[in-house]
C-alpha cells in the first residue's frame, strides 16, 4: 500500500524521528531542532517518554535498532573529549532507558561519513566495518532476523539508513556509475540557472544512493520470501524528510515546500494489507499509533497522532483531512542572536497546515527582524508551488480568518510560543 499523502510534520531528522517514535508533536517533546551541541539546552528524546520500542518490548517483542539514531544529546555538549570518540553531533547511547526499549543495538548518533561509518553496541568501543553504511546495516539486519525468526517471541526491527544525505558524493562507485551519464529530468520548479553543476552531479549522486537503498532493501524482502515470513511480517519503508534538490532554487530540507515535507511511505503485509494507493493525510505523529493499531497492541494515551489501521485494513476511510507542519530556528548562532535581543527563538520559524489540495503557512523567518509572511498555495492547481497567494496582515476574509484560528488551535494545544505579530488581532 502506497501512501500518496504522507508528510513530515517537521522536515528535519531529529524532530521527525522523535515524533515517529512517540506519536507526539516535536515541540511537545522539546525537539525544536536537531540533537547537537552549542545550544542553550540539551536537545534529546527524554528517557521518560513512552516510545513504540517500549510498547513493543512490553508486549513480548524482541526489539532491535540498527543505524542512525540521532535522538540522543550530542556528547560534545557534555565532554570536550568524549570517551567514546564521538565528534560533532554524534553520540554513543549506552544500554538503558535512553535506548527507548530497544534491546539489540547497533547504532550511532549522527555521522555522515557514509563510506566509513562507525557504530556502537554495548560498549564505548567503536565498530568500523569499512563498508557503505547501507550495505553493512542490511547485512546486520539479515543476521538479526535469522537469529530471531525461530524464537517463540516475534521481532520488531527498526533499520535506519542515513543516505541519501549530504555529502552526496559518498556513495559506492557501482551505484554512481549507473547514473553518471544519464540525462536529468528536472522538476519544473528548478530554475534554469541551477540546471548545471554542482546540481547536475549532486542529483545523479542522490539518486545513485536511492538506487543502492532500493537494492539493499530488496535483500530484506527477498529474505522474508525465502524464509516464508511474508504473511507474518509487516514491512514499512519511509523517510524523515525529502530533499529540495534545486526545486525553488533550494537544496536540503526544513522548508514547507512539497519536495521537503512529502515523504515516501509504503506498507506491506501479505494477505492482510491490500495493495493499492491510500490517499489519507499521514503525519509524523501517526506512525506509532498506526503501527500499534495494525499489530493489535494498546496505543498509549500520550499519542497525539491518528491510528490509520482500520483504514489500511479496509474497515474505515475516515482519516484526517489536514495536518500541522512546522519548523523552529535551530542554529546556535540564530539562537544566540535572538537571546541577545531578549527574544525567544522558539517564537520564530514557520508554522502551517497541509491538506491534499493546499498548503497554508505563516513564517516569522529565522532572524529577529524578519518580516512575517502569510502564504497560501493551491497545490491542486499549482503542483509546483510557484504562485503562492501572499496574504496581507489586514486580510479579514472569512476563509483566511478561519485558517488563522485553526492554526492557533494547533499552537495552543502544544503551548507553542509562535509570535503572531500584527495578525494577532485578526485571528
């Protein structure tokens, strides 16, 4: 089942991952940016949160996590010379509550040296396989399933690939060679002056990494078929955000455009989930309740997301018609600039609402003196989002005022300090 309207609530690594793991909005988790050093507070997924890993473990599952975690505070925020050797934004997560219920552990915080990755298990000694991270992690995933498939307890394995991710050039030559001479069909919103290097090379490298992921994920599907596990295994493939890759003249993510927030989401459970397209709005916070719902497990009251299980199984079709999307200033320099002015950076960034047919956003920008923008995109009529309607502050149209009020309801529900500026009187 292909979910055609799956979106990242906050198109950035740590915030989305935290929502996926807990079913809660990023700001409610204190995850207003990536886990990294240099901030005025330690950003991490708190050990006391109720996570899907914990629920699965409590209900009799063998739980495993392989690959990028990026939910623990960076060690450089605690130690000038981390004993585990973690540098940059990286972190070793020791056995215990910060692993959120996952017993088998082969992971790292965040490191983008894809061709020379490192991992930790249950000690501070690094494991360095000298192999492309996607291939190594797939090897270990197959080992994990082979060791546990005959046990009395079912297994739940989370496999978290880092690519496709900067630096794009760190992809095995065998995949890169498949794309290096191919023509590039740019999206229509990639400006003509961007359709040259470095974007040309980066685009080929990006899709080379995607191709490598497809090939390795295929090894997992082949294993399940070979071992007769297809009808007894729920398989989910998704991502934490997209990548602009030149659209709107931008690279990377963390903006409200379709290329950034739209994510792949495919589920397969042979004999249980019918193949086809599911066009329900599916948000980051919906992953945990939906997966638990499909497995018939209790959904904690802490979950703020929607359980799509009945819709997926063909029993209902009453999913949400909208979702909240957001971003907050997260750079250390940005945070310091706001603090110097006596302002909270958490009141800035952008917030919005997404449906199947339109995108509505209010942006305060990432600088204290940035002008507020209110934008409405008719995505059905303008799928490349090239002609947004810019809404003036004094607009009192019934539909616009209703959108402002709905957005404010979202913000009030999570105590978000977003600054409305001059639009406050018209909400």
